[in-house]
């Protein structure tokens, strides 16, 4: 067996061959995702697109990925390396597949299951195919110990020479509330890996192993060079910011992170010194997850058009102190690491970058995936169903445009669970799914709005687990932009009354939105109000005609138009320009 190692080299491929290989690496991952999405059994995979696929060179450097969940991608090479540490490449053969989900061995949180397969061509190792998907359920829930978060698999041989480890698969099935999905999702990920294998071998047969190897090296070098040029455009300096999660679910105090970006020439240092210690509740972020969040947060502004690969990582230096909640040790729980911790990392990095490149920065998003897992009992059959959703929020305003409405946080290109699919599969009814007026942060360019969702349980229901932040205050603005509204979750009783279970209640009492075990009687509804993105720039500088348009579209109320934007509207909702001039002058004075 020949093992190919890829080290930095000078450009040798002609531009056409280089570009064909670059696009082929991307296409390989796109094909993986097509197979996975079409063949999977879990709605969170095939409808909500909570998965990622990537290919790696023989040194386990990322060379291609799909635009699925950014928080998965950089973390996946930790999984692949953990797999190869347990099962050295010299012991592996064609169609061997290693599975893991251990947050302390290359994983993130337990529902994210990673499968790694080496790809050989006539005995030569070409690279690795890696597929990570968020399974509907692996057991467990809201806890203070990683053992309470369900099945935790160390690197384990799932397929040997293409033959399944049926005993391991049965253990996985027995550990899940949704065993009916397990084998289908495993086979879907296996299909994705085999699709990558076929493309790897096709490229090797067409161009030869040496050219393929050279293409891998040059694509990494190319992305590195683009990253260098981008960093050189950022003024040298030290830029600091902080963010927080509202609660860890067990202590009501906020859990804070602090980040310091040091730009020096063509390198960026990212230092989390000063962040809070390991949290009691399940928001802790293992090293792989924190590193991945840093990389995708910076990619937005360093090289968004460059090929997504490990060449970018070469220019970034990380310091993530141990025994903080951003680099915890066993047995700290990590269930909310991808969906809440990574979002706060992104928001903090963007705010720090805002000091360096204020004319380019985007205001923070809702900065939360708002992930929850619920059970619903069929009132006719008594069958228990488990479903999950990610109620999206708004993105922040930009230097030239308003933020996007009801869009998944940057951690993932996931989608919400469609109401039609949810009602078809589960004993629930959607009574409302609408954009939330006044949820966006005001600014010259306002944030996008969040959503108001109301889900009725037809039988008994339970919120098994929910994580949410932005309930103390909304998403921060930049360059004079304002915060968005707070997020809130409620229980709607049979008589229509609302009880706040997460966030700020009408009586001024705040309730942690990191929770679990909330019971619902038949006919009661779960109400989720997500927030929008922060505003960009002074709201008083916003074009009054745009404010009028927002009021007409129920994005902004008439009251907020006056109070935050200083725009006075007539009865027909057109701008009263004279009154607006007077109002804005009074506010500025």
C-alpha cells in the first residue's frame, strides 16, 4: 500500500487542469450530499439539511466540502484523525468505515454522527471520505454529565471490507428513541461515502495519481494565498470583544466568552483567554467545535469565494485555554455546543472584526440555532413520536443592505422543519408560522426579522430538550445600530392564556431558556418567538421611505417607526416629511 503525503509545493499544474480538479473536489462532495439527502430516513437530515460531507487528502487535510453546516466542517478533520489514531491506515482496507460521535474524541455533540472511509485505488491511498449527519435521537437529554446526553461512541469499526458490524448497529438502535431511522441513516451516509470513493477513483484513473496528488497540494496552497492577501488588507492591531450565553440551564448567570484577535502581517491570532470556566450545564464546546466556529466565522470576511479547504487554517493561530467552557474536559456536557456556543463565538469574532473593518462588517445574527427536541403522543394509537426543529431568526444589517429574514444562523445552512411535513409525520398542528413584527434591530440598515411559531400537541407532549439564548437582550447592533427584540418561549393553555417558560415574562421575571422536561397536555401549544439580527448604523439615518415600506409589510410597527427611526407616518402610511424632520432633529439634540 502506498500512502501519499501532501506538502506545500510550487505551482505545476496548468490552469485548466487545476480548475477542473478544484471543481471536481467540490462536485464529489455535492454528489455525497445528494445521495445522503435522498436516502436518509430522519427528517432532520432529508428536510432540514443538518449534515455535511467532505473529502480529505491522505494527511487528513480538508480539500473539498459542500456548503452544508459550516460548524461541522473544520471539526470533521478532528473526527477523521481520531478515527485514524484508533485504526491506523496500515490496518485499513477498501470499504472499511469507522463511526464516532464522542465530543471528546473529535466529535461535537452526541447527535452528530461521523463516518470516515479511506479510499484506495489499486492499493494506493487516495484520501478519505467523511460524512457527518445529525441523527434525530441517540438517547439522553438535558444533563450535567456527558453520560446523560445519550450514546457516546468512540472510534468504532462499523463496516469491515463492506460487511456491517451488526452487533454495533443493534446497540445503536437500542439506544435511540427513534430506532426506525437508524439503519436508514447509516446506509445513507454509507452511500455518500461510496459516492466519494467512486469520484476519487474516477479522477485517479483519468489524470493519474501524481496529478491528483499535485491538485490536492495546489488547491491548499491557493486558498492559503488568498487568505494571506485578505489578512494583509486588515489593519494590524489587537481587537477584542465579548459575548455570552444567557444561562447554562442550571445556574442563571450568563456564561461569557472573551476573544482577542491579533492581526500581524499575514496572520491572525485568536485568543479566548479570560472566557468563563467549564459550565455545569450542556453548553460546553469541545476543542474541535470551537476551532471550527473560529474558522467559519473568519471565512466570511477573509476568503468567502476561495475554495473551502484547510489552506485557510494555516494562517490562523488558536489559543483556547483548557478547562474553559470553550475547551472543556470530560465529563462536561456538550449537547448545545454546535447550536449555541458556536453562534456566540461567531458573534464575538464579528464584533471584534468590526473594530478593524467597520465598513465591511455585518451585525450579529440571532446567534442561535434555537434547537429543540420534542415528543408527541398520538392520541389515537398511543404511539410516541420524537421530532426536532430549528426556528430561524434574522441576520444582522450589512454595510449596504438590510439583514435577511428568518434565516438559519451562520453555523449551518439548515432549514426549519416544514409545517406540512411535520403535520404529516407527527401528531401536531401548526397554528401559526409568521414573521415577527418589531423583532429586528433598528439601523440605517436594519436586521432581518425572526419568526412566531405556534405548535399544538394533539396528544400529550414534552419539550425533551431546548436551548435558546438572546432572551436577556436581543442581537447587538454595530456602528450605531440597535439591539433586536428578545427571544421568548411560551406554553399556550386550552383557554388561550400564555405562560412564559423561557425568556422574559410580562411580569418582568426572566426564565432560563436552556431547559428540558416541559410537559404539555393535549390541545396545549408550544409558542416560540425568535429574534432578528442587529442593526447596522444609526437608525435616524435610514431612508424614511424604507421605514414606511417596512410598516406596510408589518416588519416594523408604526410606533417603532416613530420611537426608533424618528419617522412620522400619515394615516395612509406615507411619510410626513416635515414632522419627520422635526422629530429627528429633536432626537439628535
